[in-house]
């Protein structure tokens, strides 16, 4: 966990309602790539740690007998349950409101554990060691994120890109220059070097998998607003009584960038690191 910052339960408060619409999806083909790398055949159990509204877990649910999602935010867990019911897979999923540090929480053992852009919020050494002991022999931990090093130019696409730099300036105007995170701030950002943490915990690897993106995506102004409010550093509650004023300014900024209210983006590639138990 980041030095000088303490997790609190407002980190993603109010963001669940915006997450599904605002966040760009994982690259198409992620499930097939993981199935091939991990020899998944519809059996076994998946533990998705920091599951949010179930985005990753529900994309992999067909590869397992059972999927268990764990997240500390009640809104996220409620959204995951609704999404599972809508997808017709409520019977093979379970959603547990708990911090990762509270594992194993009596959940049993698993074939695979996934962390979809969530590991950096946790006491990583503690969680990695605990999850290692929850994996069956031959099990795997998979760390999944957007590919951060790629450039996703929108040149040649029909609409302007979402003006992320200008939106960042607007957020800082309202919330201050230091990144907000729950009731605290993250002056140095979130931690990296997951490899050192997972090696210390006794995992071997990693095997790096990249699922290519690049597909053109159409976005609306409402999608762009949802993306902003889905982020921990611009969660709705952080704006307090200025929330409506911020949204009005945000929508004016988006209208100035694209009077049609339409934007273009490119699908991010997805990067997965597979770590195996010794």
C-alpha cells in the first residue's frame, strides 16, 4: 500500500453507477487468451479480487464452474449481483463485500485468482501471500490491466477524442493539485513493481500475455461524464456541494470539444501477467 495513504471505504463511493458505461472494456479475445494459457475448460473456481461491478469476472464466468467476486464497496457488489442476474449466471456466481486483506474469509480454494487493475489499492504483500495459499496446486494468479505503454491515436476516426488533459485540469481546479483518493490524497500515485511483490510471495513467472486492441469506439458526452465519475480521483462525493457545478462545467468543456456530443476512441489493448504457484 502507498506510504502515507490509508485506505478508507469512500475510495470508490458512488462510482458503481458510472463504471459500466464510463470505463472502456477489456480487449476482445481476453477470455480466449486466458483459456488457452491456463487450460481452462469450464471447470474449477475463479476468485476475482477487487471485482468492482463484475466486469472481468462476468467476462470469464463461462470458463469456470464457479466465480467468486470480492470487493469492499457495497455499491460495486450490488451492481455485480444485478449484472450476473441479467446475464443469467447468478447461480454460478457469488459476490462478497470484503476487503482483500480480510481473505481467506472462508471462501475455500481456487484454480485462478485475478486482479483487474485493483492490486495497487491493497496491502500487496499480505494479499499476495494469502491468495497464494488459497490457490490449488498448479493454480495461477493473473494481474490484468490496460496496456499502459501504447499510443491510441484517434487520427482518421470520425469524431474528436475526449479531451482528457483538459478534463484533468478541470478536476484539479475543483479538487486541488494533488490526486484525491477517498478521504486522503496520493501525492506519489499508486505503487508499481508488482513483480517484486509476487516473487516475495512465492510465485514464479511471469508469463506476459497481450491481447491487442485498437478497434475504433464511438463515445458520447454521457459516456465521457460517466468515465470521469467512475474514477477514484474524481468520484462524485469528492466534489461535495460543487458536484452539479463541476458536471455543468464538464459538459460545457465536452460540448466545446465536440458540438455533436460524439467522440472517437480506440479500444485499449489488455496486458496480463500470469504468475504460478511453485
